[in-house]
């Protein structure tokens, strides 16, 4: 049987690292077994769903290299949901309820005060025809609940092991709202059956929901789905990740010039028994993936760790790999320039600050004018090579007796305006004698 997984985001905000981790796990599970990966857009809530977020979801996945074999929107399947609704209704598994939200809240508070279970009391099942008629004459439209039959739902979770949920502690779930819109619990179950999903892998905040959905799926068809619930990622503060937190959105990382492989490397290893490390590429991530390595304890997103991975990736890039990107930034960046500068970059795009330093003349920034003037007098003629810097600074040292930072730092600041950077023996060759003279004499 072909493995089929799915990723089902709601287009109500930007994808964050936690969302993408779930997508990645499902994608890797399918890829690892030669299966299919489906993108399902959960847009039944038409008021909150936005086309711009649908486009962004697809753009984020494409940018990261997470491809899908099929995609569909739940909003295109309302007729199918109504068909399956009628099936369950004819089977006596769905019933109409007329309580308002305020009435339900009053019931909940009374149950809480009495110390009982806070679940729906199924009073709608006892309504007479006249009561129903009175409600409808008053303009009330029903919402529809699924009648749970099972007292306990058990399944072998691929990550958490044996799970046993007491369904008597849960209310019969609402499947259709008063306005006829199906809710997630129902539409998701219908889709999973229709698209022959074999494995549902999602956050452990869905565990109770899964117990209900298994019974719905069994009412529609025989359940053939295996479930796995992974621990959710948390922010570094320990707080839950949110779509409204743009700082951790995939879009924000792309705009901050974080490399896709850096994000994938982090998400493939965080919250697992493996150490977090930069991967060589997608193939390595696929080959090394094992579902059982995912921990049942939540991992924490540390942005500094992601930045450190990105820095490693940038410094790993060969010139030929990113030549077109570098040329777009500045056509003067050649292999020698890249190899000299890349060790000082956290993102590829930071190269632009160094093209400015190297190619644009800047006045020397040094208070040690006599020392810089002496350095100018002792400056070797071109051509320069890797030994020029040592020859030059040895001559300065002999004249002044300076050594260490006292010898080197004023020169670096005078030539670049910075106190740090690439090896000076390489950097001065990029800047060239004429520009250095110009900067000192300005």
C-alpha cells in the first residue's frame, strides 16, 4: 500500500517554524517510503481565510523545497461534505441542536459548580417535535452534533505508543454550524477517507481530537489510518508559537536572508534524539529521517542556533554555487573576493557591505595620524601577494617597536573603518595600493 501523508494548514496567517516542521515531517515520511504528500488548504472558514495566505503557504513550501504531489482546497468540497453529512444523518449519527452560545455557557457553568464533567448533556435528543417547531418559528437554525457511541477510544500512536481516551469526558462534537459550514473535525475526517490518507502526523494538541475523528471515520468507512502525534515546538521563552508572531514566520526568515537548508536542518533535528547540525542538503535529510527519533518532549526554537547554522552554510558555499546571486548583488564580486570575505558573513547578502568597503573610497578613520603616515611611507610597491602584509608590518614594527593589536588594529581601522574582518594579507590585495593610499591621504 502506498504511503500517503498530508499537510493541512489554515490560510489565516503566515506559516511559522512549528507549522513547517509538521509539513517537513509528513513530507519526509512520504519521501522516505516512496509515497505521496498532499497539501490540503483548510479554508472552510471563509471569513478568516485569505487568498494571500494561500499563495504565501505555497511560496514558502516551494522556497524550502517541500514539493507536493497533489493539492486541494476544502472550500471546493462543500458538496461532498453535505453528502457525507446526509449519510451520517440517515444512520442516526448526527442530531440537531438549538442552544445558543449563551445557553451552552450557562450549562457549562452549572456543571462546573456541581463538580461534574463539563460536556454537552445531549438535551437536544429529548426535544419534542413541538419544541423543535417553536425554535424554528423563533428563527433559530440548528447546529449539528455527532453522536459518540464509544466510551473509550484506543489506538497505537506511532510516536506516543498506546493511547486511551475517555470519550465520555468529551462533548459530542459540532460538525456543522448554524450557517451550514462544516467544521474541521468533520471535513478533515471526510478528506482523509476520500484521499486514502494512510498516516496522519500532527501536533499532540490534536490527540483528543483524533479520538473523536477515529469514530467519525469509522462511521464513514473502516479506519485504515495510522496516527502519530509529535510534541509542539515552543518559543525560546517557553510560550506557544503563533501565526501572529511574524518574527518566526518563514516569510520573515526569507526576508532576513536565512538559507532554506539552514531552516530545514534545524527543523529536521530539533526535538529529536539527534544533535542539531547543518545538513549537506535535502537528500541527507531524507536519508537520515526516522520518525521514531522524534521526542515526545517539546523542543524550543532558539533563533541564535538558526543563525549559527546559517553562518556555517554561508561559509560552506563555493563561489560557483551562488555566483548568480553574488553577481546580482555586485558584478565585481569574483571567486577571490568571495573566498576572502565569506568567513565574515552570516548571510550571503551581507557581502554588499564588504563591496562597499573594498570598492568605494572612504576616508581613513584613525586618530593615530603620524603612525598611519609612517605606514604609508613604508608601504611596498605592487604587485602584492600573500607575503606583502607580513613584509610591510615587519618594516613598521622595526621602525616603531609596536606589536600585536597596537601594530595591526590602527591599520585595519584606517583601511576599512572596522576593527574586525578578513585576514589583512588577503583584504589589502582586494582593496589595492591606490585605494589605500587615497584613503590615508584623504
